[in-house]
């Protein structure tokens, strides 16, 4: 019972193979029902007769509140099956220095009975070694972050709050 959905600019890669359910990438689709509805149905059907052990892995680049709601819904389905004795484990990956996705993972995972781990990932496939040093215009706080994280800040409309001091490869 495999599942595979290709990543787009607005939707994450979704896969299930060999006991590993993965959601990875950006989740900012406007039509969350069309995207997540079939995934939710797939999870409901899978949980009726899951493999002996399933790893549920998230590596979210960015997600909007509607996507977060569906992530909650999907984890609720897994959680019900976990409480019936099925073996699940959540791995929430986040990039180094991405405090917001670390906190999102911690907040989401702590709501469920399923054991979880928060895994800091050194590099992201798209922006492997590129770093950006930024300075917050109001507070003066400087940080060196990944280009991936800087792109997320810009996409969220906060680019004007920072000065870019240096870009390093």
C-alpha cells in the first residue's frame, strides 16, 4: 500500500514505502482540501491494517495554518491507531537555526501519545552550504542562518525587517 505525491512549489512531497510515511517540503497550497483530503483518506485506510512498525517523518520547509490543521488531522488518525496498540514513531526534522519549525514540531508532536523525536538537520538539499548573516533593523541582533531559512523569512514578508550583512558559500 504505497503512496507517492510529487512536490510542487506549494505542496510537499508525500510518500509511504517500507514502513516510512514522509511529508517533506513547502505546504502553502490554497486548496488544502484537494491536496490533503486524499492523503487523510489514505492514512485512515492504512491505519486499519498498518505494518508492524511505521515511522512518520516530517521535514517541513514552511507551512501555512490550513496545512498545519491537516497535519494535526493526519496525526490524530495515527494517534488513534497507536492507542489501539499499533507501533508508530514520529520524526520531526528541522533545519539548524530554524526555531519556528523546531517549535512547531514540538508543539504538534506533544499533543499526541505517539513517541517522537525532534531531529536537527545540518543541511537542506536546496541550499546546502550557503549561509547569510542578517541583522534585525529594530533590535540590532545579528545571526548567521542558512539561505533556506532566509528564503522562508522573505516569503513570509519579513525581508524589510532585516539587513543582509554577508552571504557565504
